[in-house]
């Protein structure tokens, strides 16, 4: 028996759910809900480390670098999910925030066992992605023992990339191979060892914080409005119109007209309405302020 694995909090038996197979449906649901309630507190305890990670990621992306999520199993899927949401939410290039899972994309749909133990493939992934010292790599593993993730982080660190770990155990093997280690300990799972539950939820909350707060610092929002989205479908077009109306106070017809004049860029449309600039001038003003709408509007008002 592996002593490291046997000593993990995520591998312990949960005394509160010992008789879950004897519970009614309602009792089971209450048990799960009670255990899930522990997750936000575990994440809150790691905010000092999350601050370091967000500031690191902001520096990396602001200076033209990229961020890579690397994980296996449930952890890998959560990383890929978070990365895939950045382009539609924040208008980022799909190559800026990437998610990679042990076993490749097929592992997103079907479990591919064994790949998490493949250290060589973790190294090869970093090489294939062309990771440089301008990038950041975030390794995600509940146990902190997945060799695919550990070797990827170690290789990235040797290259000079910033390295961040997300793990659900203290004093894990992951901790020694990353610059910043975020380790929300959520306790034993409702079903022993099923880390897609509380551990997975904690990972999702942490990743939400990493990308969302990084993008806010990069000027991807205006107040709490996701203004950098592109109206590429009916839902996003409707959302863009509502955001423009909220930010500027114009009516629907005006919002639609400006959105179309701005090539379906919500942020650009707001800039045009707020300043009276045409599309080209508004874009230039935004570019001069690194894409920050609030800063660009403020700069224009001061200039006037």
C-alpha cells in the first residue's frame, strides 16, 4: 500500500456518511449538502495564496504570456472547462488560456486511466505547447500525486515559467514543484476517495477566482459587466444589448445600432456612446488604455 496515498485527507473515510446507503433520498441529499457547505470555508482559508496566484497571472498575461491548466481526470476536466469559458466571457484568444488533460481530449468524455501516472507525457505536453519563461502553468490534482501534473510543473519551472499548484491536501508532492500552492482542504469525501465531489467543487471555485479576477485586473469588465464579449450568437447579442443599455442608459434601438457599428463589440459600442467618438477613434482610445473601458472613458473626459 502506498503510504503517501493512505495518509491523504481526500482518501479518508467520512464518519458523517458511514451509513449513507441506508439513508432515504432526502437524508442523502441533506448529508451531501452539509458536506458541500464546508467547501467555501476551505477556499476562503487559501485566499492569501490565491492573491499571489492572481497577481502572478495578471503579470504574465499583461506582458503577453499565456496560462496553461494541466490536470488529470476530474481535475483536468475542470481546468479545460474554465479555460474554454474565457473566450466567450472575456473575449480572449483561445490560445491565451489553455486547458490540457492527461490522455488528451478523449479523456474529457471517457475516463482514460493510467495517464495521470505518465511523467514523460507531462514533460512532453509542456514541450508541445512551447511553454516559455513568459508563461504560467497551473497544475491541478486533488491528491497532489499525479505524476503527469507534477512532471509538467517541474518542467515548466525549469524553463522559467511561473508555476501554480491547486491541490486538496497539505504537504503534498505538488507543493515542492510550484511557486504558489493553493490547497483548500475540504476533508473526507461523502463517498471515500470520490474527489469529483468536494475536492472538485473547491477546485472549480479556485479556478473561477483565478481567471475572473485576472480578467477584471486586465480591464475585461466595466464595473461588474462582462463588456469584452463578442455578440456571436442570439444569446450573446441579447446580453450585449442589455449590457450596453445598463452601462449607458440608451434604449434598445440605440444599443443595437451602436453594437452593429462597433462590429458586434460590446465594449467598443459603450466607448462610442460614452464619448461620442466613431469606431476607429474609440478603438484607438481603448488600445491606448490597454483595453480598459473605465480608464479610457476617464482619460477622454479629462482630455475634454
